[in-house]
DNA sequence: CTTCAGTTTGCATACGTATGCAGAAAGTTC
DNA sequence: GAACTTTCTGCATACGTATGCAAACTGAAG
């Protein structure tokens, strides 16, 4: 059962050339004559030789591995992003090494150490923060980091997010224009920049119309917490007539509670707006009005930033914010004559 | 910006010992005196040394990387499994390298080559098949493979699935007991063992009651295809009164079409049963009756099989089938006095 | 203090590849 | 065909670690 590894030396012997020649044939851009290439490729073919990426990385200092740190995949936004990131990176010859982590500093630090052990060429964190000590270590190790869908005040960390403040503001504007006056917010986790920015944008939007948030509870980006918050907010008799929920994943829970527990009509009794536009949001069962995070463009920006650092030695830190449209669907009252922003 | 890597040699110099000593301190089970360990660990601590996993793998022949090949993450079953697999493997010091792949032989073969380049210690494929040539290559390379949620007739490939035949049969029994007589099937992709087994189990169950499948279309595990199939099957006037859908992901599409396009009541007009029991199935918006694939136990079986091959040199091929219960919810008529199998 | 077994250490080498350097071959120009 | 330039090849070495082997040390028993 034990494998006999075939190495570049074996190929060299068979082709009657030196090991360096074999290496050069498999190194793009190296200098080899056509007939050398042919001889070597033939021998390699016959033996089933393929270069050992790990051994190569030892010399070149490049592993072609990107570490992805992610806290949970329950929210559909993340598997979707993971799929797109992986596909995009694969096209450039990189692959993703996954690190699941509990979303606290200790967990992240521990895992990040393991990550560096693998000599990753770059790190993407999806909605996970980093301690300063850690950011320093990555910088010291020369490993570029991109925070995907999470901002953080650190001069060393690239980040790609949607324009969360503006998104929150847009949603406020939309709800106000729809005639809502008692507006609640089930917020994204206050420990995250996304949660905070969406909330402050939302608040700014309401304030601009002379309104305030009627009721606000942190939903922790968690389905159960959001459901409990909904019960709390909507079971009294002074209930709001609209709610902005910090992401779609929680918004589904909110709608389920409103409809199936509290027997309220959405959007008749309550308008619900989410954030993300995950695929499920467009399914008729929810038909959720939500602010789209343009994951394609976010992924694109993430990949090009990362590859810029890795391959072109770039070192200017990017803080990229991408605007997304409000996807108007059936879960919230549509203001008279509101322009349809859909793509 | 370039990093000064700290190596075992640096640590050795600082601690005033040999490089081998350092190596031994970081190799579990090697022979080192307590005071040597202390000296080395202190020096390592001060320099921030951590062993280079890649260099280590060159010597030991173990990379502590498991390759995961997966076709798409849209169906919630897979991110869920990925999360659990990754967490379980991490606990054993392994990590998952992700390979997204289009579900055809050419795509799989190409990607699998890249996979072997990384010297992975094992391979898990999630609902993806392998050509025989490929299975042979993995066997030759001594890399164990586990097919997760996919069976295949190959003596060299481990596999872990739910008991799809029995699951299909149970569902037939359930629907028949519910008084349904015109029963349709939107099948899982006929190119997959899961799809075929569920279908034949279902058929066997119906036959046992003297019934047959009224109408059957391959839904390709694809939302759009399943939706189209639903329109096809249910828009005529001789419509079935129940449908078994090959997985939950398609079942949601089917319910959406039935309710929102065809204005049929579920389960009043049509009973719908799915397969998988993804988290979404239990959300009230769908409240889908479905056969649970016990992903926890499937993951556990996958991990222990894989580690058995890798660490204990096991070489008996496992073909594991795990039974799952029918989760009875609100999308299908419940037969009088039917025992509740829920956990 | 000697002997001997057991433990700990350093030396040297190996893993599979890439690359600087110098020499060989091939091509160009007169 | 000589002189020169360009392209190609092999030699040697390096990357960071683990491990067999023999030497050095430790401690116990006599």
C-alpha cells in the first residue's frame, strides 16, 4: 500500500538529463530548449510525475495556500462567499485552507498560530476580527491579511466590506418614505463593525427625517437571539410597524416569529427589511426586501488585493467599501413611486 | 516588509544547543531531558519560533492536510458538513484544503491532480464521484479517500452515506399510510448513487403497497430544474396528491412553486416530503417533513475512517450506511396514529 | 572507584525542489 | 571559419526539518 513517490530525480534519470533540467521544465519562465522539454515531459508522463508543491514551497517561500478563517457557515452569505473565493483563487493556482474558529479573541489567536505554521501566502478572515498582537505577527511574517466583510482599525489590515453605513441609511430612507413611524431595529452584533455601521447609518437616516429608533436589540447575528428579540419587541401592544434586521439570516427568524407565532402579516402589519441578499431572500417563501452585499465584487476585490500583495509585492493597505442596491421585494411596504434599484 | 523567518537553527544557536535538540523538543514522543526542553522552549518563546509544517512534511511524509472536493455549497447540507468536518479534523491537528469542482469527470480529474500535488494525507469528496483511473492514482499514491454522501462501486474507496434505499422506502410507506395514491417523484440526480438509491427505495416501498410512481422527473439536485419539473407535473388537471423530492434543497423550490405559482395548499392539496433535514427544513416557513441524514454521525464516521487509514495504517475499505429518522413536520399529511420518530 | 545500562545529545544526512554560477552548445555577424 | 553573443545545461548548494547512529553523559549497583 505504501506509495513509491516519483521525484524529479527519477524523471531526470529516465530522460537522461539532470535534475535541474527537470525542475526548469516545470518552472514557468525558465530557460529550456524545445527538445529538452519534450524529452522531460515524455519521461514525466510515463512515470506519472508531478512536482511536489510542498517541497517547492520550501525553496520559493510560496505555498500557494491561502488561509481562510471563518466562524460559522450557517448564514448562507458565507458558504456563498467561500465558494466564490475558492473558485477565483483556484483560477490563479491558489487554494484555500479552512480554519473554523469560535468568534472570540482566544479562539482566533490559537487558530491563527496554526495558520502561520502552514506558511500560508495570505489570510482571509470572514467576519472575524484579529487582535493587534496577531496583526503584528502576520505583518512580521510578511503575510498579507484581508478582512472580508469586517472592518477594523488597524493600519496593517486590508479590508473589503459593503458600504454598511450608507446601506443602513438607505434602508431608513426607504422605510420612512413608506410611511413608517414606529421603527425597530434588531441589530447585527455590536462587537462587529458591520453591525455597528449598519446601525449608525440607519440611525442617521431616521434622524435626518426627525425620527428615532423605537426599539433596538442586539440580535448577535444569531437566529435564536433574533427570534427572542422579536417576541420581546412585538408582543406588547405598542408594537412597531417596521423593523430593520441586521442581516438576512436573522430576518428570516424575525419573519417566522411574526407570521407563525404572533400571527402578524408581513408587510401588512409589519414591514421587514434585511441585509445581505442571500439567495434565500429571493425565494418566494420569504421574498425579503434587503440590501444587497455585492458578494461577487467583494470577492473580486479581496482576491485582487491579496494577489497584489503576494505577487506584485504591493504594500498599500486597502480599505475597500462597495455600494450595494436595495433589493425591493415583498416583505416591506413599497413607497409610492419609489424607483426600483434592482439590477 | 520581507519577513525574517525564524528557524530551528536560530533557536538552537540562541539556546546553545544543536538543531536536532530543538527538533526533538517539538516532536511529541522524542527523548529530551527536562532542562533541555526548558532551555529550548524559552529560546523559542523569545524568538517566536514555530515549526514549519511544510518542511516537516517533507521529512515525515505527512502534511496534516486533508483535501476536500466539493461541487457546490448552495445546498445547505454541504456547508453544514464542511463546518463539522473541519472542526472535527482540526481537533486532531488536521486542516481542510478546499477544491471546488464542476461535477463532471474532467473537472474532478483536473482538480484531483492539483490535490495530490499538495501531498494531502487524505481526501474527502462530498457528493462527487471519481473516475477509476483517479481512484487508482490515489491508491498508488497511498492517499486514502472517503466518499462523503456518495456511493460508488470501487473496491478502493471508502464511503459514508445515509441508508438511502431504506430512507426512500420509509417515505413511500409514510405517504401510502397517509392515504395518498397518486404519488410523484422529483428525483435526485440519476448520475448519483444517492439519487438512484432513494428512488429505488421509494419505488420498492410503493410497489409493496401495490402502487407505482405516478410521475417521475430528474430534478438534477438543482432548484430551477426542480421548479420546472413541478410546473410540468402539477399544472395539468390530473395532478398527484403527494410528491417525494430527492433532497430538501429541491423540495423548497417545489413548495415555492406549488404555493406561490400554482396556489395549491401544502399539505392540503399536495403533501411534500424531502430528504436531508437541513436546518432550513425546520423553519416554520417550510416546516418540511423530511428524512434526516444524520450529518453528525456521518462526519464522525468519515473522520474516524480517514484517521484510521492515515494514522493506524488501516486498509480495510469501509462502506458505511447510517440510518436516519423521518422528521415529521407540517408539509405532508400525517397518517392516523403514526409513531413519531423524532429524536 | 569501577562497571554497566539507560538516557540524552550532537553529527551527519535525507526529504524534493529551485536557482546562481560557470561552462557547453548554438546562433550571429563579418 | 573566427570572434562574439545568446541560449541552454549541469553542478553544487540551499530551503527547514526529522532521525539513525555513535558519542557523551547520568545514575545505580557492586
